[in-house]
C-alpha cells in the first residue's frame, strides 16, 4: 500500500453556492430515522413519557414491566442509569466548607491578602 497524500479540494464560487443550497434544502427536511434503535436510543425516544410517569409515582420496577410488555427488555438498574444521564443537570451551588489547614480570610481584616494588620492590645 502506498501512502498517498490527499489532494486539497477546491471549489469554485458557483460550486460552493450549489453546496449551500443543497444543505439548506436538507435542513428543511426531517432527518432520516434509523430502522433499528439501540437501548439508549429507545430510552431517549420515550424519556419525556418515562419522566412524567416517574413524577406521577411509578417505580422503576413498574416502568420495567411496562417496557417489557412492549417488547423492550431492560433492567431497573440500566433504566435508572439512562434516565440519570438524560435528566437535565441542575447546577445548585454547593455550600463551601473550609478544609482543615486551608486559609480562611478574616472578616475583620480590611487589607489585601499577604498584608499583616496589627490589632490593638486587649487588657486581661
């Protein structure tokens, strides 16, 4: 086998315009659907319905039975994993806790970090 370099492909302005028109037409068409789906695709396709059922109180075991009745064999663990991956992430701020040995700035010090501020002596 010989190592051939790929030739640089050049398009004329007319060819580029034809290409743009073709892409624009494709964008107006619905994407082609596959003939078969893998398990992740199945769960992704029915996720809104599964989520609604979970919110209405259906357990994972019941959802697994419903899917099995439709011919989809899946375990509760697998279904749970797919649903967690498909769920929108909620970015809630985590409470910040000071770790042992970490620097915590004093709320009374009004200087920049690295500057030492003298505090008045307190009589005992």
